[in-house]
C-alpha cells in the first residue's frame, strides 16, 4: 500500500496547487477575460449594428435607385409621347401648309385659265374686227381702184360704209 499512500500524499499536496490554479483562473477571468469578452461583445454589437445600418442604407439606396429608374423610364416615355405629339402637330401643320399651297396653286391655275380664255375671246373678237375691217378695205380697194393705197387704213377704221 505504499503506492496508495504515495498517491494520497501527492493528491493532498496537489490540493493547494489546484486551489491556486482555480484562484488564478477566477482572477484572470475577472481581470483579463471579462473585460476582453465585454470589449469583443461591444465590438460585435457595434459591428452588427453598423452592418445592419449599412444593410438598411443599401436597401434604401436600392429603393431610391429603383424609384429613380422608374421616374427616368416614365420621363423617357413622357418625352417620347411629347415628341410624338410635336411630330404629329408638325406633320398636320405641314399638311395644312401643303394644302394651302395646293389650293393657292389651283386657284392661280383657275385664274390663269380664265384669263387665257378671256384673252382668247378678246383676241378672237379683235381678229374678227380686224378681218372685217381688212375685208372692207380690200373690198373698197377693189371697187374703187382710183383711191390711193398709201397704207392708210383710217378710212376703213372710220367705218364709212
């Protein structure tokens, strides 16, 4: 039993070391690990808080970006609609100007045709008068050979029948 007694003495002599280790553990836990754990927990909570805040800001930025893109799409659509309206208005104005030009050209052609018809009628009347006067002059010249042919047609124009 010598060995049991030796183990017993070893365990009894180890008790103060065991107690000192526990006291050291408690002291280190209180003085070193607890403040370290508190600092790490604070850092973790701050990091988590900042990460959460960053995630919220990212979400907010994504929402604002989406709203901006929607507004941009709507404005582009509005701009395209406005440009289409202006183009249609310009096309209508162009069509009305062309129609006015066509109407004006048609009116000028109608007036020109009427003027040509009037001038043609006047020319025909003038030719008829001149042909009658010339016929009368020729008739007088043939019937009255003694009259002078000086080229004076004033007697023929004078209307002496």
